[in-house]
C-alpha cells in the first residue's frame, strides 16, 4: 500500500498551482514581479516562471470554480490593500478544507491511494469514523469474492447474458446504498471473467434486493452472488444437502416476493432460483454470511456440477 497524506498533495500539487494562479492574476492587476514575490513569499525567479506559464501545476485546481473564485478574491484583496497575508491564508485554508471534502484533493488522494476508492472517505473532514471501518471491511470482502469468482473454473459458463454480480451488505443495511457490489457487473469474455471496477456501495440493485430480502428473515445473511440458472448446479446443491428454493420471476416487487417466500420457509435458503419469464433471464442467487462465503459456495457447486456432467 502506498501511504500518502492529503497534506502532501496540498504541498506538492495544490500550493504550486494556486501560487501560479495568484502570480498571474496579480501581474494582471499591475503588480511587479518583486511585489508579487513579496506577497507570495517566493523568489522573483519563481514568480517569473509562474507568470510565463512554466511552473506546471494541476489543471484540476485551475479549472475548479471554487479555487478560481478564491484566487480572484485574494488577488483583488492583495492588489487593493484590503486584504493582508493573514486574510489570504485564512481564505486558502478554508479552500483546502473544502477541496478535501469530495473535491479535487480528495480525488487526487484516491488516485494516489486506490484503497480509498469507493469508501466515501470523510477522514480529512470528520476524522476517524467508526462506520468507515465497517464499510472498508465490506468492500474488501466483495473484492476478495470477485477474485474468487474470476479464478473459479467453469464460472464463465454460468454468467448470465446481462452479467453477474457479487454483493455484501453493511451490518445495519436498510437500502441498496448500504450494499456493495461491482459497478457495471461482472462479465464473461472469451471464457474469462472480467471485473470492470472495484466494488462500490449502491452499485447493484438486483443483488442488493436479494440480500436485503434475505436479511429481513435472517440478518446474518449479508452476501450473495447471482448466476444463470443451471440444472447441473442445482443438482449439485441437492447432492450437498442444499434444498434450492424456486420463486417466480415476474413479480413487480421482487423484494417483497422474496421476503415472503423466505418467511414461508422460515429461513434463507443457500440457493434460490427462478426459471425466467418473458424478457427476464433465468437467474439463481447463492447466499452466504459474507460475499466471500457466497462466492466460495458458488465455486464449490460449480466444481461438484462439473464432475457430475
């Protein structure tokens, strides 16, 4: 893991860009390079590079409306004498805090530390959030589950035409935004499993619906994988002592229908499936305590079904 502090990005990427922006705007307002150097606390040679456009910088800050507005305000204030260094510093610090809250600094931080992607990280703004660890654990589990599916022999044969997915809910999940899955679904291409992106919360309505319905009966069920309905896989489940539950495909309210069916059984089946309907591809859900549990169950069933074919 590459450990990068947001403050490093402020020093290395934000500050040089904003200094260059300020230097150019102060020059436009008639200040000499010596005066600009004194205002910014840099050398006159540095100001010369800033004004000539040779300083580099990051376009994300140059194009950010809030950054542009702040720089214009500071340039006006310094040029007119209505603002001193303390005032300028206060404005810049306020801007940094804002840009760390889902802004360009946050975006850069996720690029430098991919482990943060999909976490909805508020560490810079609100400090250590106990809920963040739970979110991170769920995302890590879904990533591991996706890797398990990608390495499972025969998985490509049971990926539906619309793709498959693997998901896991937070312990206190109440809606689909509390369920992490792979954005864009998982696809089979050329006999291989393609995982298009890292998991995110709210990425799959269908898997989330199944998981939330299962949790209504058994809160310990937090993970699920959807695959194509395959008789060999269903037979393998029965041979392993699993009693697959069949449900109807064409209910408008899938969540309520699944919840009712699970409630009728009195438990959440490890495998639930339907045979499809007009415009609806046959699908099977494999459940587990976690996403990894569900993926490993799929792998075991595929191995058993392959040996019996």
